[in-house]
C-alpha cells in the first residue's frame, strides 16, 4: 500500500496488489518493478524479471512460477526463507499472466496438506 489507512488499503485491493496465504507466510513479488495485479507491456525479446522473497514460519517445500495456469518454474528451497529470480525464456507475442505460489510444511500436521501462499497475477502483453 502507498498509505497505511483505510483508503490506502482499499486502493491496493482495487488494484489487485494482494496475495493470499493459509498461514503467516510473507510473500513479496515484483515483475520488472511492477506490483502484482498490474497490467503492462513488454517486448517478447525482453520478458520481465520476476523476483520473489518469501518468509514463512515453517519449512518451505516449493516455490512455483505459474504462467497461464501452467507451472513453468519450480524450486525446492531449504529453510524458512528464500528468494527467487526468474525470467521466462519461452514467450510469444500476445497476452499472458504470471503468479507465484508457495507451499510450506504445515507444522500442526506435517504429513498432511501443506500451507499455501500465492500472489495476484501480473498481466503482460508481449509485443
């Protein structure tokens, strides 16, 4: 948010600059300096660098970058925090979207389903 008040929070939600999490996972993601929820253009020859920083209360299991509903990058970090830098090497002119998804071990049920966090998508028009 630009301002920590009601108007600032509502503006961030309207701009889709949000992420969701089923635990206290902190997820900060940008794409070439753009915030989640933003729509922007980029040359197909120079796709945006997607950067993510994750801090979680338990062991991170996996971090994924998803393009148009398909996993295109996965890493399995060790520990409770991680950063990634990813640039899509297979882009085509037209519209696409990306988002980042994080899986964390559930400390209350380690053998059960993981806790999850995911960012709002970035909407990119490649030209």
